[in-house]
C-alpha cells in the first residue's frame, strides 16, 4: 500500500503545533523534541496500535483523523472518540503502564509523530511545561468521557446524534460562503451509530429526519449543517 506523501518537518513548522502538548515550549526545547520524534505517514484504514498491545511511546497527530475504538467480548466495535491534529494518542496507557485499552485506526490520511517512551519519561522530568500540558489533555479526555457516559444513559438517540453533530461543528466545522457549515470529517453510518450508541437503521432514520427538518443536507459523503440552533435545541444542551 502506497503511503501519502507528507513531508516531515520540525516541530515549530508543524501545522498543528499551536494545538499540541508542545505548543508552549521555548525554541530550544522544541528543537529537542524535533530531534527525538519520527514522523510516519498513514493511509486511511491503517492501524496505529492495537487494543491489548503494550505501549512503546507517544503519538502526536500532525495531520489527519483517527478513530479510537474498543472491541467488546461480543466482538462489537464501539468508537470512543475521534482524534485530530494536535491530539496525542497512547498517553493513558503509557503512563499507567498498561496495555492499550483501544485500537487507533486512521480514517483520513494522516501524518503522525512518534516519540519513544524513554525520551518522553525524561522530557517530563526536565520540562514541567510538557507535564502540565499532558495533564490538561488527560483531564479533557476524562471530562469528554464523563459527558459521553452521561449522554448515553440520560439522552435519546436523537439527542445524542444532535450533540455529536455539534461536536463536529466545533472541531471540524468550516464556514461556507453560502452560510452553511461543512463538516470536514467523513464517517459512514456504522461509525456514526457506534459513536452515538445506537443501531445503524436508527441513524439512517434520524439523519433523514434531520434533512426533512432543514437541519442538514449532504453532497456525496460530505454533511453540511444548515441550522445549528435547532441542533442545540434537539441536543437538549444549555448553551
């Protein structure tokens, strides 16, 4: 399989440097990170690491999107989150010294930097900025997981789908000249159903209802949001 041609660059030239855990480092420290990372290119469908395998380092996403999913005892996949530029992967398992609790799979051609665990352990001891930013990342991950668990137990599939689209607007929304918001992420119905926690058929029905109600429309696999206020109302969110 031919890999996408992403050019390896120093950390200060990374398109996602302002979103990552190294964004607050001084130039000298950023140069040190650059010397200790390896950028790899991945095609859609490739796996970065597998559930159950031991961690060997930290992954930082420069470009692309990754789905992080768990497979239960029944063999069913459940998508935990979608990670994008600036996000880190494998950090929880790395610091807990446990096997990966999920699998990371590329859903959009990606450039991902890998840093060996020995370097990361040393960097955390010498530069508290990295440690603080990692703690903030872990805290945000925990907060998102708590919110998702609450939504799963307290909200209907319709509310959860509306909330998911609002999250996509926040993270991947691109304003079009015609007033629409294009979601710069492409997931199939099964993947959306996995995130929402409902059946494939339910997602098809709900998306059709959202179209009929003028909330969204599709061109090919691309979704455009037409009415964000209705999504907020349907998601039962107070913001």
